[in-house]
């Protein structure tokens, strides 16, 4: 069996007597789309913060491509190849869509401490940006100020930004949040296409989408992974069903 | 330096700290609750000193000056809030800085027009004249002791108001999470005005108390304002407790630094160089302390806002 | 080239022909030199505020460090620009680098207050420099020499040197903002989290930007010391920092050349009002408040809208 690209080892995080992450262990294998699902309050957001370096776990390790990244800052994790999108869209609203992606491209192409040439004239950056925009279907919106894009377009733009950092792992935090039915369909198709080339860790609320996309699913309940498996395995898991039914009762 | 001198300087430092606390308390609440940067808070201290001095001269009594000066300072704060500050809450910090800077220019010049550019002297009230013996053979002015006591009492009152009353609870909640308070259906506009006027009155109170100790002159609020900023930054924005401790710390560092730095440097430098370097060092000390604290705790000693 | 790109050039051209168009008297030239020098400081501050989103309320300190470098070297007999200029600029950059290293760890209101506090620290330090005049300030023996010549004594030459350095400051800041470096600064101003999430930490970029603005402020300080042949702690008072910020917002945040317009308008208005009445700040203060409340986009915004 191949080495996992991302390995979480027994991550723990307390907040005032509450075990928000209670010994999470999880492997993301190269090439798979691995989804993390769980009812509200399961600790998904904290887990993402731990993986991206916004919150430091109390104990446990995070290995990325064999390297221990538990104590690295977010920018250093990104440079190591871990790209993320945000649950609440995070773009530079005043930049054009192209400049948003070009910023990511310049982060991966030489130093950003360059003072003389206008960055907007750098063909390498613009080409990379256009290729990523093309991939997510935003090529014809490249010159539009990012703040004026539609919600679905912004979500796609965020994915293009993540792609331009040449990631080895895409961490997508509820990429479908807030999208309408049509937009959702388009985004699912996009993610499916990306899944052919990228390893993806997907945290998502939309069960339909998760079942349509994921190779494997991990179910997080009260800070613990209660099950990991393929879609049919998870669908048939009694414990998982109980956890979700429990939420419905509440 | 003798123990006696050290004791006197320490008391002077605490008393400067108490005055700074009175100014900083209003400032930190206004920051905390409204995220509003008010440079004009220092001129409210100055205005208090002038109003107190003028009323004391007119009535012939410091006490009438104090009694009438407090509501006058409150009213001045209200007028400024309605005329200028209210229109700035939704603007960015840059706009707030500049508009309140304009208010400073106006009021610093305004007191010159009304009271002249020369400093005013405020006599110490008869009741508090003279000194008391704090150590065998060491007299300390009663008035300064009274300022210390009044400051500590006000600090206690403020703590009670903020920690134990409904309005105080809202202020604290507002400093932690303004959106939540608005969502609770509290009239945030009125709460703002209240906090603002109250802060102005505290600054005015400090100004009135300072009158007999320092000279009352145009621009006297500017330095106090900047020290109060340092206090707030060190203490953590929005924290009354932080402001109190940081104010005492800043008062002590400033006063003791100014009296001791030249003496200490004389151990390693010749007297004239020590005097000069000591003065430079002493005036930097407060800021160096601030930088040192922030290097380890960027949000101050007692950060209020989480997340 | 769009018409708006021509506007800053028009402002610089107007300053270039001013001495030939009836503003060549010593009074007018003194006034214009002051406006251009403060304009340089304001442009470098606009680079920080509008470009990097760093609202500094201590920018006058870099002006003062540059000016005091001139004074201190003058007191020790060093008056050659080839030495004075690099020393002054390096000193201002160094001061900004040191104070910025602490200040940039914070943001928002904290940053404003900390830059103000560091500015005051510099102010009190210069006040205690008894060897260089202390509170009273220091009068230079003469203007700085350029390669041994008394070039700066010539008012017209001084005018064009100020103009040249102003144009240079503007051009440099514009170039920086357009570069990769500036792109990171501009992005971080709007959304620092986004910059981190593409793998760049904003801190070193902001710090370098802060030091560059400080260096340019120091350059303006060298000229200011030469314009008045006098240096005092008032050069770096916090009111001066407030005035520089006002020039930026009066000219319009987000347009570098607006700061030149803002400085011109500020100096002319201040001088005119002061000639009309003794207590001119009674009018100036409320005007400032009104400008903030109603003149959003600043003067350059008004001009650009009319010609854009």
C-alpha cells in the first residue's frame, strides 16, 4: 500500500473542558477524494484549522508527504503543497479575477520581493492564471473585479487560486456552501474533473455531493472519527446512521 | 538617591498613573465598544481642567469648580458626540483619526482665544493644603494624597459599574462582541452616547484634579492622550482592569525613569553626558516598555476581544 | 495611456512652470518648496496608507530623523550631500525598520497608536538632545553642499531639485505598487488571510514597505532642514504626522499623486488662513472635520471624475 499524502495522528484539542478534537487519526491517500462529514458541532472547523495551521493541536502529529508539519505556519504549509479554500469565500475583492490567481502563481514562481517590473505584465504569471481560470470555467471573466462575480463564480475562483499554488493536496472547506442548485451542479462537475488530477480532502455538508464525489469518507462525531470507508460502507454503517438520526431528533 | 526621595517619586508616579487611568478608562471603553479611535479625548481632559479652573475662579471655590465642572465636562462630551463623533462610527479609522484631529486643532486654539495662551494657576483648596508625614521627617502634600484616594475610589466605582450593573454588562458584552449586543435589541446608539459622555466626564474629572498640580495650558491634553494610548495598548483594548494596572505601570516608569535615569547613568558616564543621555533615555522608557510588552503580547496584557 | 494617468504629470508640469509663470519670487518659491517637500512625505505616507493599508500616525518621525541627521552632521562639520543624504536616508530607514518590526505585528487601531507612540518617542528624544539645541532647535551653518558647490543656495535650483525628488518619490512608489512586491502589499491590505493562504506571509513585505516609506520620509526631511536651515523637535511633532495624514486624505487615498495635490492645498490654505487671522486654527480644524465628512475620494477624486 502506498504512503498516505496526509496523515493525522491522534490529534487532540481542548477548549475549556470540551474535547473539540478527541484523538483524530486519518489518512488521505494520493489520488483519492477523501470527504470528511459530520453533524454540526462535530469539530470539522477545528480540524481544518489544525490541518492548515490556524489552531495548534494540544497533542498529536500532522504528516504531509512524510514531513512533520504540525508546527508550521499556514504560508509554509501552503508552500509545502497544501492548498485550501475557505468556507466563507476569501478573495481579494478589489483585484480582477486574473490578478487574484496571478498572486497565487507568483507565490510559487520565484521571489515576490521583486520591485521593478509591473507584475501585471509578467507573461508567466498571467499564463498560469489564465490556465487555472480556464480549468474552472472562468476564462471569460478574467478581467472582471473579483468582488462583482456571482457567488458560484467566487467559489470557482477560490478553487482556481488554490490550483495556481500547484498543490499536492487540495483542502476544500465546504466548497458548495451557499451555492444555488444550478451552481452546485456545476461545482460538483468541476470537482469531479479535478479529482482525476488532484488529491482532495473535502469537508462538506451536502451529502448528495459527498456521495457523488468521494472515494472514501470519514465520519466525525464529537471530535472522533467513528468510521472511515467507501460510500456503500458508510451508507450501511449503523453507528453513522445513529449519529445523523440523533441530530435529526434534536 | 535616598529612600525618602524614592518613596516620594513612587507616590508621584502612582498619582500620575491614577490621572492617566481616569483618562484611559473612557478611551478604552470607547475603543472597545465602538471600535472608535478618538484623538480628541485628550482635549476633553484639557477642557475639564479649564472649565474647573474658570469655575473655581468665578465661584472662589475649588469645590464648586469640581461640582459644576463635572456636568459641564459631560455636556461638552455630549455636544462633541452629537456634532462630530456620531457621524464617524461607521467610517474607517483613518477618517476617525483625522476628524478628531480637527477637533483638537479647534479646541486647543479655542481655549487660547477664551483664556489666553498663558498657563492658568489653580490654587490648592484650603482644606487640602499642607502636607502629612508619611515617614518620620518626610512630608507629602495632602492634595496629592487626596488625588490618589479620589482616583482609587473612582476606579472602584468604575469597576462596580462595569462589572455589577446592567449597563456595565452591556458595555462589557459590547467590547467583546458588538454584533451580539445589537442583535439583543439594545439601542447601541444610545449605549455609545452614554459611554462616550461618561468617558468625557472621567477625562474632565482628571483634568480638574490635575489643575492644582500641573499648569493649565493649551495642548496639555496632547501628551496625556498619547500616554493614555500607551496605557490602553499595554493594558489591552477594552479592559478596565488592564487600563488600571497599565496606567500605574506607565506612571511609575515615567516618573521614576525621569528622576533616576540621570543618576544611574552617572555611574558610567560623566555628569553632563549622564544628564543629557538620562533625559533622552527617560523620555523613551515608556515607549521602550510598550514595545517590549507588545513584542511578547501583541494584544496587550489583558486582551478582551477573542477571535 | 488613459487621461487619468496624465493628471499627475499635469500637476508636476504645473510645478515646473510655476517659477516662470509669475510665481518666481522668493516668497512664492519658499511656499512651493515647502509644499513639494511635505508632498514627498505625503506621497510616501500615501504609499503606506493607500497601498499597504498601514495607517501610520508617526510618519513625521522619519521626516525628523532625516532632518536631524542633517543637523547633527552639520554640527560636526559634515555638510556634503554625498555623505549627508545617504546617512540621513539610511538613518530614517533604520528607524522605521526597528519601530516597524514591533508595530507591524499589530493591526488596526493598535497600529495607529503604536506608530503615534514611537513618533512621540522620537520627538522627546530630539527634545533632550541639548547639544543640538534641545527644545529650541538647531540652526544650520548653511545649506548642504552638493559635490562641494553651494547649489542649494540658489532658490531656483532648489525648486527644481525639490521637484525632481518629488517626481522621483512618486515614480518610485508607483513602480513599487505595480510590482510583485506591491501586489502582495495591495492584496494584504484587502485580505491578509488570502495572501497567507497562497503561501506568502505579509509581515516581511509590510516591514520592507514601511522601511522604504521611512527612507523617503527621511529624504524629505533632508530637504526640509535645508529649506528652513533650521531643525527643531516641532519637525516631528505628532501634529505634523496628523497633518501628513490629512494631506493624504485631502488628496484622496488610493491615488499617490493625490497626496501632492493634498500637500499643495494644505500648505496654501494654511498660509492663506494664517495671514487672514491670528487664530486660524479655529477655522482650519472644522474645515478638516468637514473635509473628512464630506470630501470622500479627496481632491484627486474630484479632478479625476471631471476629467476621467
